[in-house]
C-alpha cells in the first residue's frame, strides 16, 4: 500500500462520505423519532394496513405487523432501505469509480508514471473503499443505536442489533467488491455510476419480488439481499455461517479477480 | 559499451486486429536528446505508454536502464520523468497541493525548494486551483511535475502543446541545461522544427514501424536534395518520371521543383539537355525529408 495515494484518496472522498453519513443518519433518526407516535396510534395504523394488500406490505418488508411494535423490529423494517440500499449504493459508486476515475479524468498518466506498482495502487484504493464503507456503517449504525435507546419502550437485543449491522456491513462490502470488479472490466475508462446504482436497485427489486411472489421465491437467491437476514426480532436470529461464507467468499473472489485484471489492464486516458 | 538507457526489441502492440506498433527496435544512449517523429496515429504514444507500463505489449521487450519495463516498473519510474501529451488534472487540488502530492512519491530532499524554483521559472501561481488554469498553464504544471525529482531520463509526449513561444523557449533552454547535466531526453513530437532545434538523433515512425533512424545532420546530408529549375520553355512533368525523382511540383509557368535522391551528376546531365534559366539545388528542410520518408 502507498500512504501518499491512500491519504490523497481518503481526503478526496471525505466530503462525499460526510454527505452520505449525514443523509442516512438523518433518515434513520427521523424515522426512529416516529416510533412513539407509531405505538400511540397502532390501532389506527393497523386498521389502515388491513386495507393494504399483503404483497405491498411485504414489498416494504412488513410480514407481520406485530414485528414492528418492538423498537428493534421497527428499526429493522424501516431502516433496511436506508442502510442496506443507500449504503450499498454508496459502496458501489465509490468502488466503481475509484480506479476508473483516474482514466476518465485523465489523471492516470500522472499516477501510473510514479514509482508505484499496480498492486500498490489497487490495495491503497481497496483500503479506501473498506475504510469508507466501514465508517459509513459505523456512524449510521451508531445513529440507529442511539435513536433506539432514546425512543425504546423496553429492552432490545443488542446482539441482534449487532448481527443486523454486520449483515449490512457485509452486504455493503460485497457491493463494493462488485463495483471494483465491474470497473476493471471497463475499457477506455468510461464512468459506470448510473449502471452501478441500477445494479443495486435491480438486486433489491429481485429480492423483494421473490418475497411477494410465491412462485418467484427462488430467484431471490440471485440477489445478495436474500442472504442478509433482517428478521432481527426472531428469537433464533443469529449469524448463518453459510450466509457469512457467501458474503466473504464472493467479495474475496471478486476482489481477487479484479486484482488480476487490473494488474494486466491497458490503461488509456 | 554501456547499456542503452532505452532498449526496445521487436516491440509490438495490437488492439485486437488494429495495429498499434509493429516490431519496433530502438536503442537510445545515456545523455542523448532523442527525437521520435511521426504523424498522429503512427504509434508514438503507444510506444511511450508501453515504456511507462500503462499498456502492455503484445510482443517484444522494452528495457529502461537495463531493467524490464513491466517487472521493474517501480525502480524505473524512480528515475524517469514524464510529460503526457494531454493529461487531465486533479481539479480539486491547487497547484501546490498537486506538486506536493507528486513529489511525495519520491525520496526527494528539499522538495519544497525544488517546487518553488521550477514554479518561479515557469511563472506558476501555486495557489491557483488546477481546474481554473488555462491549457498552457496546465502544461507548465505538467512540465514542473516531471522535473521535481531530477530524473535521469525524461520522456516527453508532444510536450509543447499549449505553450506560448516564450515559454517554449524557456522550456527548451531548461531541457538543454538538464541535458548538459546528464539527463537523457526522449522527445516525441509531430512538430519537426522543434525536434530539429533540440535533438541530435531521430527516429521516424510510420504506421507503427520505425522507417528511419538517423542523426539529424546525417538525415540532412543524405543524398536527398531539393531541386528547383526554371526553363526557357514549358517542359512536360512526365519527362521527370525517372528513378530518384519524387514529388515533382510544377511552379510558375516554366519552372518546377522536385526531390532527388541519387548521384547529383546524373540529374545535372539530364537537365543539361534543356535550356535552363535558373537552377537551385538545396538542402531540404526536415519537414520535406520527413515527407519524403513518410510518403515513400
């Protein structure tokens, strides 16, 4: 790893990280602030929800209304979209651009002509992705935890909260690896930001579609969201070793392939 | 004999089926100012990008200072400066931030002093954002970054684009001065006059192949002559369709000019059969020499 490049990239991405942290934190804390109101009006809300088709509720991640009565259930149902979707978009946008922007901004001619190897460039930038994604997850999870502590009406399982946060982090890392992989496939450095965001949304759509359509449940396995268990209020909620292996294995595999491709990639500006 | 500072052996690069360069062979000695001329698309930038390990060859080898450009790229780049033809910029950085970022890649003592010296020479405002700079000023930044670490070899890819004549002259003087101190310069350009001004030896690249490798002076002194003749009556252009004569261009009324390579007595003998009013035999310009090799 090259410290000079690493520090420059951290500085370069600091503003974007701050913006994403602020937006997601505001979404989470704003949503959690509604928890007390939700509890006070649960009978009215239940009445309202009874006229909404079951599939539509499932699309929103609500399979059982009672799940939302506990603070952790409310958090996991309402915040999955912020943490898991927006966090993944942040990760994939960052990672798909971090190598590629040197090409389309035509700065690769300055970077690649320094005494630095392709491996050092790759791992310095990979470290920036990991640290940025970790910081985003840490701060937003902390915001979620503090929000729950402030609005809770009873204890909640910190262990379950940590497992949910771990799944979110692993999912975001995986999308980070996907973005990096895609960027090494692109020739003559064209930005792929729109495609990357689209990919996250497509995977999320596949996952939700598999949940609401009985006949399509199997296609859910195509989506990484299927492997990030969000049912945190289930007493048996724990880390599934196979799901953990899926996230780590796929991420490492994509990073490994990306590394090999980047080491031999023709870089044009 | 010492190891050439750049040694290119049978180097080829194909982009799918499209030709980049083909079987390029080149040796450049330490201390030279070497010109690399060719029109756009001839393969100059492809060759340089392989040397700088930005792209990979499909065949052949290239070495700098005896080291392989792929395997030993980091060691090589410690001692090489590079000016790209059209590099972008870290637009969020100011000039000083960018130059400091560049110099931190090297183990340079008194880096700040070097930044100050070179920036002053090129009248660069260190506090300006790179995004706000004109093309010429960006080029100056590019020149300064290439010299910060006192490289042993400087590779220049069309370096004068955007520089005004005064800055070009300062830049060329700086290059001559650095060369006198021992720096080798590999100067790629399609502007022949600047190569002529600076370089001692030149390679001409055409359609991915080196077609000529000569001293600038030898190139000039070769048999190639530019001959302009004025006759007392009109002569047919076809009369000059003989070996050695090329690019016959009709002039005003009874005159014409052409390039001739061969024994000068032979052409004088042919011309003596006509009534000549005026005859000029001169050294062709480098542009004309280049066109001669390029067209042939």
